[in-house]
C-alpha cells in the first residue's frame, strides 16, 4: 500500500480554503480589469534556457528541472515566476497593440526551504499585472493603486507599500565608491537586511572584496533613515540617483491624484528586491505589524528583459501579488470567515414515494439559479440533517408524502431549527 | 541570445483566447456550484508512487517526472489527471462530510504526442466534478446533467454523451468465454475502436493470446448495434451485465425527470474508457459531426481507488470536462467572437495641461465600476485612436483644454466615429 502524502512544500486546499482563495482571485481579477488589464497564460513547462540567467545565480539554483532530455537544449523546467515567461511571450508576438497590459494568475515553483507560517511554499500562486511598451511613471502609479485597491478590497489592515528605485541603488553604489559591477552585490545584500543583521550583510560584502570604507559609507547612509528630500541633497552629485528620485516623486504625485491614502505607501531606501532583471522603480508590500509574514507583493520596472529574447527593446513594469502570502496573512489576521459550501439548500430524500417530485423540485430550484443539493440516499432524516449541519448549508427543503399531498414544501432554517410549510414561490423568495 | 520558444505541446494564451477560456471556466464554475459542488485544489507536483499503478501501464509511461531524488521514494512527478490526486486527498482527510462533492480545475501534464487540431496537448486543463461517498445512480445522472448544462450553456450544438458500464464490459468478457483477468485487455481494445479499424484491434487481442472464437464473438456483439433492451436479453445469463444494464436504466430514468433532452445522451456498447480505475458506469462526450475532435469530457465510477491509499472504501464517481477540447471545438465551430479586452473606455492623454483632470476622470470612472484605461503617453491623438481601435475598446473619452473649460467630456463611439460633448453623469450612463 502506498502512503498517501503531499509533496513537501506543497498543499491540498479543501473547500473551506478554496472558497476564500477563489474570492481573493475574483477580487484581483475585477480590479485588474478595472484598470484595463487583460488575461494571458503561459505554460508551466518552459525550456530551461528560457528561464536561466535572468534571476541571478541564487534563484537559478531553485528552478525545478524535469527529467526530460537532460543536458540538451530541449531540457525542460517548471517556471520560477511569470515575468520571464511573459517576456518570452511578448518577444514571440510582434503585433501586440502597445502598451500591452496583461494579468496572469498561475502557480510557480521554487525548490526553496518551505516556511508555511511565513507563507513560503515550493508551489504557490503568483498573480501578476504587467504593462509593456510604456516608460511613463503613470504605469508604476497605476500598479501601486491596483495593489492598494486589491488589499484594501480584501479588508487587510495596515499594509505598507514600500517603494524604491534601482537607479537610486545604482547611485548609492557610485556614492560609496564602487563601480557598476557591484550594483548586484549591493542590492542582494540590502535585500537581506530585513531578514538578517547588518553584521552578516557587512561580512558578505567583505567576502566579495568590497573595501571597509565603502561598507561603512553604505551603513551610514542606510542608518540615517533619510527621507526623499534629504537623500536628494545627500546624493546631489550623482546623476542616476537624481533621476531615480525624480521618478519616485512623479509616482507619488500621481498616487495623490488617484486618491491613494498616504499611510499606505512610503519611500524605503533599504528596499532592493532580489532579482537581477529590475532597472527602475521597485515596490514591495509588507505588514509592518506582522513582520514574520513575507511580502504580499513585489514588482518593478525591468526594461531590458524582453530585448534579451531578441525582441524589440520594450520598456516594461509589473507587480506580482502573492495569493498564498495574502491567504496566509488573512488566515493569521482572522479575516476568513468559516465557510464550507456555496450550496444554499439541501433537498431531503424520502425514498421512492416522493423521489420524482423531490427531483423535480431540485431541477426547478436550480433552473431558478439556486445552488441546490439533493441527498442521494433515502437514509434517516437525522443523518440528512446532520450532513446539512456539518456542511453549513443554511436551509433544508423537505418534500415528504404529506407535503406532496398538499402541494407544499417544508423549509427548515438550519441556524434556528424553525420550519414552515410553504409553496414553491414562497420557497424561491426565501432562498433568493 | 536565447531563442524564445514554447515547450512542445504547450501553448501561450493571449487575451483573445484567455477572455474566452475564462468565460468557459466561469460557466463551469457556476453550473458546478448550482449542483452543490465545492472547489478543491491539489498540488501539481506529487510523489511518483502516489500516481503510478492506477491508470494502467500505457498511461504510467506518459507521466512527467521531475529531476528530483530520482530512484528514491521521494521521486516527484507532475500529476497526470486530477482523479488520483483527489483520491489521495480524500484518503488523507477522514472527517469530510459525506457525500463529499467537489470540483477541481487545474492543468495536468502528459508526455503524449501533441495533436493540436484534435485538441490534444501535453499541458492542458481538466475541470473535474466528483462525488465521494454515495453509490446512488442519482450522482451519475447529476454529473451527466452537469455535462449537458455546461455544453449547452456554451451553445455547443449536437454533442452526444455516450454512456456505458464497466459491469457490462465485464459481462461481455464472460460472454465471449474469457475470465476476469482479460477485462482490461478487452476494454483497452474496445476503447481504440473509434480511432482504428477492427482488424487492428483483433490483431492486438490475438497478440494477447485470446482465442479467435472469443474475438469473433466480441466482433459479432459489437457490430449488431444492440439497444439496451436487446443487450439485456443477449446477456440474460450473465448477472454482472444485468446489474450494469439496470444501473444504466436507472440513470436514464433520472435524466428524463431532470429534463435532459433525449438526443443528447445515448447508451454505447463500444465505449470503454482507457483508464484502469473505473468499476461502474462510464461516460464520454463526443461531437459526432466532428469526429476528429477528441472527447469533450469523460468520467465514470471508480469505487476502489480511495481504498488503494488505505482510506475507507468509499464509492466514488466523477467526470472531467476538458477545457482545451471544448475550446478547440468552439474555435473550430466558430463559436468564439473576436474579443481582445474587457476595457470599456480609453481616456486620452493630452499632456500636462489636462493631466490632473484626466487622471481624476479615470479615477472616477473606475470608482463607478467602469473598466477604464488611461493612455500613458501624451502622443498624437491619431496614435491613441489607433490603439483604441486595435484593442477594440468601444469608447474613447477626451478631456482636452476645451472640454475642461466647459467642464464636459467628448465621448467618441469607436464603431461609428460619432462624438458628443457630454457631462460626467451622461458619460456614466452611456458607459454603463
């Protein structure tokens, strides 16, 4: 006999979870469409070379490979995110109307160490919104507004959208006396700062042969907690940093017109994002009161990625909402009511005498759009009640021989136990 | 540079396909819920030993394995269908309220030879509805009614739900003088009959050391095209066949009460279904006028599967609607209208002077539930019109300095080219 078990870091979802997950996805879909984004999908399986070399070395090691033509150019793997496959798709489709605005909600896979309490799994859903073909900061603002509207629509309190710019991080790299080759190292180190202590980050930078003077200068800058205006003067000499700061200011201006409340977003110099492909503004949403829960979303501008597939050099920006992080957060914040079914009424089964009439009732209820179950066996009423109760179906409709004789139905309200003899039209009214 | 390409047998879906696919999934979800089914999901990745030994040898060879702990008990693979993972899930959850009715819509993977024109791919969506914990033929009838309601709801004409029973096929195996060990061989052969000629099937049976007398008797029975009543007397002596026929008659009785039109379902003695795990009624939907398109759905009763994971021996029955087959059929039947977006209106961008006012208009439209895009660059009007046209967005709203001065908006109907100067409330009315 085979031991039934789920793959480590992956999960089953029963209706009590799925009904909420479907609601979260529906909320996102509605908001995405409201902002003019249209759905796309790419396959879970991609050729390995399509995926590697875009995320950075650490991430590349976490890609799940298939046991398929290993070592050839046809070696295949499971996608690690949706951004790279989407860029591949855009590079293959030259006639898309630009700007091309899409959303994409699919599972992705990472051979990571699972940490369920933090909402970190090996198989999880990303819900991405991206716009290709525009350099306007209006798009960044729109994506941040979408993030706000989704999380607010799900009644998640006190989230904070942190915003930074890779151009500022480039500028900082210059400012501390390092050339462009070190930008990646600096980003990866800063990115770890919310998980590990400065000492550890400093050691990592030292191991990469970065001089102590530079490390100290970086430490100084990060610990000063400068606001945007202060940073602007601190990095006055550095052109790329000024450009990055101006972009953030522009985004903030649009967010204000769009009516996004100020307490929900902030500039954060220590936000870096781990992935290699970002080139401009970056963003990430945290729950400051629940720091152990990972980011609820993350994204940014990645202008060079599509060109890396030989496509036109199209400016791109996107954000990825993590269904599983959001779901974990909502669970831990007690935002998920107990729900096990969307069935509105169970029709009881009293056996042969009333089977035809009951089944006709079931048919009529469904034809009127009422989610209806018919108990499939003519077992004891007690058992049927208890099923209705356990499944939290709000009503039970009873059509026994007495009811049939009177052309009526008994409707039992499960919560109160009260029951009434009513006709079909009254039944429809009560259930609607 | 990496050649951008999709994995063989897998596909990208652009908005013009995805908007239809989402609609098909929504239709299914609505019908599934109307019949009292609730959503579940299982991971794409399963341990290999959970999957193998249930489908039959031919199918087992088509399972995609990951390059993960190969040769150990932790070897992992992509799920081949949703029925086996669902049975594994049920075996692991002892406290489900029975009968447990679930739907599950996810991609599955098969290392098969892709045949796009037939709707056969290596990565495709199955949309499963299953009920565990009831032996009543009411469930079979309900699943067939669901199939009818989904396909009818999608305006697919002339589909035919074929129904048979593994018990009848067992009976036929006895009738032609073979013992139970040959049921699988007989099923696999019959199952191939709609793809290959009888000669080929006969040869396959001969290769399995089945005597010519048995093969000829099988041929006779299949070519007589008996209806259910005729078959009943032909197999009068064979108890298991009588049981199977009685079940089909019961299902047909319920289908009639449920109001499913007779021309949409039929008994088919030559329906066998390839998978090993079926034990009772089986069903499959075809488009008889388009025989090259594979089955739109398939399912049946599989009473022993959950017990094979050490769970209780729970009677189970389910059906799987193939999104990709249905989508392929609808494409080939010209049932898919041209649609590229769900955006209702594009607000033009006239640059700095009216940017704030335009962005506020965009915000207000969205707040009123109108799917609205704002053109992100202040380019020539002609370019913005042409974008609106190419994306098939029905309306364009223009808020230039003239409109701003009058506190009005120009609304252009893209189809006719007509435009009107109106105020915001009129705009809302026109767009709603």
